[in-house]
C-alpha cells in the first residue's frame, strides 16, 4: 500500500526566502505525482503535475522535481510571498490505479 | 486549467435530515469522480470512487447506505449524506478525473463545509 509523507508538517518563514517542501512515497511504481495548494476552508488547486517519465516541472516561482528511484519529490518556492501562505499537499497516483494517495500536507506561513 | 464546481460551499442541517452535495465538471467529461472527506489538520480521506453509469466503489469503513453516490452523467456526481448526525460534520471535497490526451489529471471542487446541528 502506498504511503506518502510530507516534511515538514508546518513551516513559518519571513517573506523573500526560498523554500523546499518535501514529499516521499514508499512505492516507486507511480503513474504521476501532483502538488496542490489548499487555502483554509477551500478546495484544492493543482500547482504542478509530474508524469513518472519526467524529472521536473516549473510554473512561475514554483519548481517540482521527481526522483522515482528514491521515492522523493520536492517543491521549491522561490522568493516566497505572504500570498503563498497555504497548505501544500502532495498526491501520488500508482501505476495501476488512477486513485491518488495524499500526504498530510505542509502548512506554510509566510510573514511580511 | 479545467473547472470543477461543487455546490453548496456551506450547509447547515438538522440531525436526521439528508443533504445533497453536487460536483460538476464544467468543461470536460469525467467518467470517474472521487469523493473525499477531510478532518481538521488531516489529509484527504478517500470515501468512494464514482463511475458514470455504474455503482460507486466505497473505501473500507465507509457506509454506502449513509453516503449515497450517484454519477448519472459524465459531468455530474452527487453525494447525499442521509440521516445526518453531528459526527458527519466535516469538509467534503470532490474530484473529477480528466483523461485522454497526454496526461491524466485530477481537478478538485472547492469543497463543502457540512455542519450538522
């Protein structure tokens, strides 16, 4: 059974810092990995989707990498802003299933 | 990106009544939709997988008679919480799977905050 772990669980940083959020998974036979953002009381917004054949994806200040062999993905946020404050969730979709397994998320606070 | 609309965003109901939550994929057809429940400070718990035109597949421990799922069309799935109790109060989120093309990607609704009083 796939297990997804996100570290750290919570992070508080001053504005402008570059951040790295970590996601690890136990079964490397994945179909893809997706990073989401969730604002309090809201649904999930997809940030980046990495297929199993890819090593990274970039969107603006966000960069996500994938190392299947080690079961790890990182989300890099450059020049963090207060508007980046949210919970970031990592979801892994297994090789034989479209059902994603979610980590518990990293709660990020960026203070001015 | 694709849009998934979930309605209502908030609902308060009395114990014993039923509540229906709708999930619509607005600009794509979704054969498969997922329903999740999220507890405070916890990750998303998959409740069931909804497939258009067939019965939903429920995860272990989820009461199918309490959480009725209907996926009657390629753009609409509904979750009905029957005979609601205060312990059913939670945040429910739906997801629609967009397939075809190069990538298969899940898109999420904005969630429904259910409070049972």
